[in-house]
C-alpha cells in the first residue's frame, strides 16, 4: 500500500519532521447599525472571547442613541471590539479599546484598518493595570464586558470612579452573569436601564454628582 507523502518538512538541524502548528479558530461579528452597518469582520476565537449578542447591542445603542454623536468611549475587555466598533459606527468621535490578549488586539487594529477608521486606538494591557492610574480626561461612555464569575466588578468599579475615568454625566455600561443579583456601584451612579437576556444581565448607569 502506498503511503501518502507527509507535508511536514524535516527540520534541517535535527532531521525530524516539524509538528504542524494548530490553526487558530476564527469568529465573526457583524456591525448592526450606523455607517458600517452589515459589515462583517473576523477575529481570533481565543481567550474565551464572547462578543455581545446582536439583540443586546441593539437595545444598548438605542438607550445611548442621543449620547453617541461626538462621544469619547472607553471599551474595557474589548475582545472582538464589537461594542466600541458599534459606537464608532454610530457617531462616536473616538473609542479606546483595552484588552490584554495580543492576538485580539492585533486583529482589532487590522479591522480598524479595514474600516478606514482613525477614531479607534487599541491598547494591549491588563485592564487592572490600565485603570490603576489617574485618567488624563474622563470618558463620556464607558463600556465593560468582563469575563463572568471572576469578581471583576468588585475590583474595577472603585478604580473607575476613584481615578477619574468617568465624570458627572458619563454613561457606564456593564455586562455580567444573570445570577448576580446586584452590583455594588459608586453612590453617585444611578441605574438608568436594565435587561436580562439568557445568562447575561446588562445595565446602563448614569454618573451624577
């Protein structure tokens, strides 16, 4: 019986065949509103990334419709970047994306290039490290979709409030697991809207005095 020829070439130094590098799976997102409506983009399916579902985004950006034109946005745990991209598509002046996974950051930079956008900036850094220093300027809209069941909100909300990342009139959007009954937010944040979709609870807060 004839054996199929291996596609793995020998390593010249050892004479052994190189192991095939596993292919990284890709995910796909679709922007659902604004200038880039219906644009489809890909991203590496690494780090447990889970883009916010379309129906949740539709509701969120209906809530934020009046606040988006010209807004400065901060997208924490950006992952695929779908929230920040949706904001830019709908009129935000700029979005700063923060995520610690290099492959996701590289893909997000590439997608901003495909969209010919100069309003997005990608920072590849741990979110806690990023928030641990005072903000130069507060953001109008902060979007945060951290990994579930890891107590991120308890650790990060005090940093967001204490280091000036938001100010009076800012909007703060949070996604978390639906079984989490309440979120300990700063006293001057008021709950504006709240919905549950399956295992996801999503809330929009307004920062007051």
